[in-house]
């Protein structure tokens, strides 16, 4: 929610801070830059920390950053707070999937990742649309204040209920260059970058895209259609990922590409805009789980470092998408956004199809080989 909320409130946020919508959209970009820069070095620096302590530090960082965002009237200070939020997000993303995978037996690791990452579609399907609607009633600052309160509740819940795990011993750590050389890791990172770039070129500027279509007052409804479909997607992903990871990624890319064509060709029909958003959500919702599972399966014992690399590529995609989308919005207009999104997601699809042996293999066959050996 902290990451994506500005996408639904850009007009109000930009007006209040006295900047353009494209400048306000950089609140998403600077968040991503924080995650991009912090994920690998912070993960490496804290890999030996007890996992529960690290989790609490990250959530506390969100509480601080959202408080500053809620009260700041200065654009530079707001961007600084968003950067801080991105830094702790980079740490959290690299931590959470591995944390969940340690709680379950090997044959349920994909499902555990899916459960842990269900927060993403829940935020998109419920949190961001609700936050967008709430911001229209009481102001966007109040919405970020609620985010702080939610963070404090979460801290208490983690203290009371979440089990602790030790960090990784020094002897078990692999250097970054050796992780990158593991077959399949580079392919997963490339697909991650292309897929997330595609998503954020359009998602960051969904409000300006919908405005000329006469749907400026329906941004929350469009985001709700996207988010509910994303939630359905992750439920499907959780059920199938331990056996059909490769097929899920291919289908996800294909659905996303179909949605961009629908939004590019038939956006003048409101019902088809909602349909396009739903198809987009079906393609996107399970992506984080699929990509993190693919990287962890490829990297093996170096899974946490691989997760930090996924975080870095994911946030390069967010930052690059926000930056590129802002340029396209100013130079070519909002109608160009779906078409550039289509090009990027087509590249992700091509790389996924090509990564049959490493990166996105058939996990059923891999598991059978491991059991046989």
C-alpha cells in the first residue's frame, strides 16, 4: 500500500504540494530508487541478523516514513520520506519470501511464498482503492496517517505471533558474482525487470490515463477491478506454483499483453476499460510470487541474495517505469502508455519462453529428478 498509494491520488497530491502530476508521480520512482539502492547492500550487511529483529526494524521504518509523508508540506521532504520508505521496502522484500519458505517442507515452498506475498494483491484490490476513495473524502494526508497506525498494529502482531529464525552463518554465504553466475538467476532477473517496467509505465499514471477517457472519477473502481483480479490471480498461483511455475509465468505475460492491447485499442468503451484492468490484474497478481519462487529455486542455498537481486531489478523496473511513463505522458500523451507497455511485456514473455531449461523450468520434472538423485 505504501508503494502504490500515490498512483490513485496523484491529482490531489500534486495540487497540494504545488507540483505537476508527473512530478508527483516521481514519489513512486524515488521509493523504487531507495529499494533498488538498498536491497543488495542491506541484505548483505544484515544476513547474519536474527530474522524477527530485522522484520521489526523494517516495519518501523515504514511507520516513520509514512508519518513524515502525512505531515510534510514540502516536496523535497516528501520525496525524502518516500526514499526512506523504499529503503526499508528493499530490505523487507528480500526478507519476507525466504522467511516464509523456512517455515514449511520443501514441497510447499512455492505455496508458502504465495501466502506471504498475498499482501500485494490484497493491498491492490482493497487497500489502494479504499485509500483512493478515503483520500477523496478526507484528504490524502489522512490516508498516509492511517498507514502509520496500521504499521504500529503490525509491529505488535509480529512481536506476539511470528516465530524467529537465525540469520545465515558466515560460512554459508556466497559472494554476489557467484550468485549471478548460477544458471537461471540472470534469466529470472531479466524477466523481472521487463515485466515490472511494463507494469509501472501504465500503473503509475493510471489516473492521467483515465482522465481523457471521461473516467477521472472512476479511478478507484478501475483499481478495484485490477486489484480483485490480482487477488484471484495469487489464489490460482498459490494452488499451482509448486507444479506449474513455467506455465503460470507464460500465461501471466500473455494476459498482461492482451490487456494492454485492449486498453490501447478500445479504451473509449468504459466497460472494456474495466475488463482490461481485470485481465491486467489476472496477469500481474501472481507475478511477485512466481518470480521470487523462480529465483529461489534457481539459486538454492543462495536464495536470500537472489531475493535481494530480484528486489533490485523489481525496483529498477518501478523507478524506470515511473520515469519513462512521466516522459511519455508529457511528450506523447497518455494514449501512448499502453503501447509502450505492450512492447515491454512482450519482451518479458519472449525471455520466459526461451528460459525452458534454467530460470523457468518445469518444476514437476525438476522435483522428480531431485527425488531420483
